[in-house]
């Protein structure tokens, strides 16, 4: 890998968290060449986590979620191409064709296109609210604001975004009803046991959660929606949010020659091809965990940020990152904070080591083949922080229990 020179031109596709942090990191590393930042949304880069939390509850204006002030944008010296989609990538030529038919020819391309809300295929799908971007937020906020107190709002999906939006809806006086297809929310992400410990959160916050829900259809009617279930029952609701996870928009890369496999596949240095890299939610990257390398794709704010810094450093210095990565994710839902370190598999063993579900706060350790693979906490941030070293080198569960760093 030859290092970037000031005669180079880096095209960044995707003006979200990873794309913008990459621009910042590249300048911080001293890059003086040309940068073009392409984003299909018309807005300056902004942060998504506050959308379902501070912004939806009205604590923040949507503008407060911005990542880059006009001054920071100007100081970056990047050419902004906002409100226009990248439609085609030529890997050999490191060029990108935009939807307005303009052709950007660079020396390097970074793909930072994130993910989008997974659509549902019901009769009323086009009329269902989702929450992935700023336009979704403005629409959702408007719908919530137009409804009277106590109005029923169906939330399809009890995962992270569904639970956060239901919490915000409740705070704004609606009656959210969360419809989860599985036996419990978050089983697929956190495993059987942890999802059981988290099950009471909704009820404690007086939010109705219905599990094992099999939806046949969602229909638009005069005064809202009807949700039809496969057991013949139905549920009327004034509004419906579809929060059933994300999907990737990789169609435009189909003929690029890049390896696509639920993400853009990149190597240990985030390279998808010579001079072409992928970072953030869209990248299937190699996680350097203490217990071994693993190719994964995650939608974590912290990983998008870390990728950006790592790639900028690699392209500027040629130095490969080798430190252990400790993924971090948080979610504020039902008045509590869920935080996770590491990348545990749902089938890993998990044990609570401090607090308890009855107390409403706890810390749990995941292990795989007796080695610590993750730490999960409910509203116990200090203990979580103290447990982080357990993921920085391979540590046996017995050892971790003996050391109990969270008690320090
Ligand atoms: C509502 C919500 C709440 C969240 N809360 C949390 C949380 O509490 N904790 C946490 O860790 N993570 C959270 N996340 C996840 C976190 O926001 C993401 O991991 C992060 O935004 C990923 O950054 P990214 O740059 O990869 O993608 P994004 O931030 O999605 O940015 C990608 C950008 O690329 C644009 N784009 C896509 N295709 C093209 C194209 N072809 N041409 C041009 N532009 C394109 C997209 O429109 C978008 O603007 C949340 C996400 C959402 C939606």
C-alpha cells in the first residue's frame, strides 16, 4: 500500500458518521490533497443515535444532532456533493458515477454508505413510519405530534430502535404497543438468557409488549391502520412504525467486482480492493478480538468511528492497526441503559456477576469455550467500564470471576 500524497483525490461515498469522521481523521493525519464527500441526503453529516432518543422526545432540535458545523465543513476543505446518490463504482479507475450523471475520478474511494430500514411487504407498507434518517424523523415526529393523547401506536419489532421509539412515544403521551415476532425481544442479538432478564423492562415502563406476534397484513383505513394477525385477530392503531432491522443497499455495487456478502467484504486493513475501502455499518470487516479474528458486520456507532480513524491512519502512514478492538454498543430504552462490550454470540454462555434482574441493574459476562467474549450491563455503566480490560486480552471466565475488576 503506497501512502497518500497531496496529489491524491479521495472520494468518500456516504456523508454519515463514518464518512465524516474519515474526512476529519484524514485531515488530522495531515492529508492535504483533495477530498470529495458524496451523500444522497441533502443534509450536512449528522448523528443517528439521538434521533430515536433526544430528538424524538423533543429534548433536542434535530439540528443539534449535527456532526459538522458549517465552519467545520468549510475548514475540512472537502468538496461536498450532497443530495446526490452514487450509482456506479469503477474499481479499476477509482471513479464514481453520480445520479446526476457526473463522473468523479479519484485515486482512492471509501464506501461509507451505512444501512437502511428494512422494508415490510404489507398492503400499507408505503404508509408505515420507519426511523433511519432525518427525513424519517421529521415524518415520524409530525405523525406523533398530530395524534391525541393516549392514541394507540403500533411498533412492529421490539429490537433496539423499536424499543427506543416506543419509549419516546410513551414520553409524548401516546400508547405504544410493541409487537415482537420472537418469543422475546433481542434473543437473536443477546441470546436466550439475557433476553429473559430484559423482558420486564417494557412492563416496568408501562409499555405494552406483545411477543410471538405473527402479522399477516397491515391495512390503511380511514382513521389509521388495521393490523391483521394470523390467528384471525386484529389491532387498530392510529399509526404504525416498522422497526424490523436494517437492510443494505448494495445493488449499485453489484457489477463492481467487489466481494459482497451481507456487506462489502474488506480485509484486515479495511481494503475491499486496491485503493478502495469500506467502513462503518456497510463493511464486513475483520474484528481483531482478544479471543481471535472474526469477520463480522455490526451497526455500532463506536465501530464506525474507529474504522474511520484506522483507515485514515493506514492510508497516511502505511501502518497496519494491530491492537485488539473492543466493540461497544448502547441503547436507551424503557428508562434504562443497555450497554455491551465485545461481540458475544447469542449461543455463548452468560452469567450475571453483579446486581440482579430484581434490582433492575446488573452486569453479565459472556464466555465462549470458557474465554470471555462479551460484557453486557443494564443500567450499570461504572461496572461495565471497570470490566473492559476483560476483553483486552484472552481471559478465562474463572479468572475473571476471581479477579472481579468491576468491584474495584
Ligand atoms: C435511530 C437510530 C438509533 C441508533 N442508536 C444507536 C445507539 O444508541 N448506539 C449505537 O451504537 N448505534 C446506534 N445506531 C447505529 C449508528 O447510528 C450507526 O452504526 C452509524 O450511523 C453508522 O455510521 P455509517 O456512517 O456507517 O452509516 P450512516 O450513518 O447510516 O451513514 C451512511 C450515509 O450514506 C448515505 N448513502 C447510502 N448510500 C449512498 C449512495 N449510494 N450514495 C450516496 N450516499 C449514500 C446514507 O443515506 C447515509 O447518509 C443507531 C441508528 C439509528 C438509525
